[in-house]
């Protein structure tokens, strides 16, 4: 009989390297590894050879950067998604893409299961498995960290390192960098280790080398830099007049933002599984794009459409954070968002300076801002009669006066 096939989400780190070997031995299965190139840069070097040496029968390393930028990052930014007022969802938005491709590979290879190295305490397990449930309910999911035998064998990192050494698995685990990282085109995150203490200062000189995408604001250039972003229907299509793909936009903005120390966030967030966790994030390009998009909307978006969409931002962001990217409610919200963006077109000018993104001008061929109407001087169009405001205020004040009268009578 042919062996069972399992597709493993593989990063080449300590956890997934050990899990690869453990799955092969425990399930007597053929392990196919999958690594998504979503902007990790040199973290992908040598992964294929390492996976094969560790026991993988086949290795997929797929370049998904264009799809990630165009079909995941851009739609999410059109929605103005921001989790708990701070987090631009860099890790959250990558997981449904990874899981989607894993499902595709599993079907193509005839695999009966997919596996991941997410812990039983985090959000990623939910994101991977909800995506699999939505796209391929017939494929089972193996989560070793929720397996009692696995946890008993590996109660800590020391046991995992010893297991790796025993089986000749090359790993790099160092006490000098006790935190964990996750990098992609949109951001890089840092958590665990010394960061588990919310009083620890992540901007301290002692961890200056932790950061990858950005310099500290203190070390950023003393001279500000202007940048212009061109939007068409809510999507950035050019920077400083140069037409770029979504991937090209993200690469360019990451470079500019990193240079000026933009996009660092330190927050304690609420995980879907019920606990609070502390994360530090670098999102240089995303921070610039988010700010520019909002400024473009301010000029071109109808007031009530904007307020309606804004009322749904928290819901949309929570759906992404919790792993419901392929859920019908997120798709329905996206349809509303897409409609809201049809006139979000024009150019935004920003000034970048020592961690700050400062608005420096906005223009659009479909601007809803009319200086003749908004002027404090005489209105040459006579489109707005200030006297009309008297009746407008009187009607809006009516219910307040009635309510006040009721309260006064009670006294």
C-alpha cells in the first residue's frame, strides 16, 4: 500500500524541522513540505536542501509575492483594516494565502492531510484550519503542538534541540536572540522571550539589532523626504510618477519607510483564543500606504459611504485577525468595500521624517472638495446659503429640546 501523504507548512526553523522528522516517524508517512515565498528574503536560502536532508520526499517553494500583494494586502488596505487601532495585520493576512496553496498542493499530490507548526496558544492554528475548512473540508489537519504525545516528548526548546542534534538536523537556536520572528512583504513581527514582559522597552539600545526593516527614528535622516502615491479606485498604482505593480509598490514603500524609521508598533493585543499577548511590529511600507489611502479617501469618498465603511472596519479587521478571510461575511464586506473605492483616485503627497508620515497635499480629478463652497470668503457659486443653517439646526435640535423638557418636568 502507498504511504499516506502529508503536506507540511515548513519554515526551516527549529519547530518545523523537528515536526517534519516527527511526522514522518509517527505517521510512517511521506512528507511533502511547502514554503511560501511571501517576502522573507534570505530566510529562504538553503530550505530545499535542508528539507530533503531532514526527510521530505518533495519540496515546494512557491513565489506568491505578487498574489499576496494584489489579492490580499491591497483588498485589506482598501477596507482600512486596523486591528485594535494599531496592528496592520501583517501576519494575519498571510496565513489564508499559505493555507490556500497548501490545500492546492495536497489535492495535486493526493495528500490526505496538511500539517502546521502553530502552537495551541496562538492565532495561526485557527487561521490555517479555518481556511482549510472553507476551501477543502475533506482534507484533515494535523497540529502536533496540540498532540499530547508530542508535547510530552518536547516540553521545551532544549528537548527539541537535542532531538535535532540526535537526528542530524541543522538548526540555529540561540539564547542571544530568544524572541521569535515572522517576516513577509507587509511586515516583520517579534514576540516571546524578553518581549513577554510588557515593561520591557523594545526601543532600548540593547535590542537595536533586533529590527530588520527599519532604522530607529532617532537614527533616521535629519532631512525629510517627500513621496507621491498615485491611486486608482483605491489601489496605489505609482510612486513618484513611476508605474508599479502592487509588489513593486510594497517593495518601494518598505525601502522608503525603513529609511525614515517609519512603522514600528509595540502593543499588547487580544488573541482570538482568549489571552493577551505582546507583539512588536515593523510595517514601514504598510504604514505609508495606509496613511496615503486614508488621505485619498478624505478628498474623494462620499461622507455617508465613508462613515458606513468606517463603522465596519473593526469587524473586518477582526475577521482577518481571527482567520475568517474566506468566510462569506468577509466576502460580503469586501463587495461593499470595492464599491466604496470606485472614486478613490488621485495623488497624495506625504513627507517622511523620523518615524512620522506627514500629509503634504492631495489632489484628484474626482475630488468632492469644492473650495468655492467651503471658502470662508464670499461664495461665488451661491451654492450654500448660510441662512439655511438656521432651519437645519432648529430641526436637529427639536428632539433635544423635547427630551430636555421631559427631564425638567420630572424634577
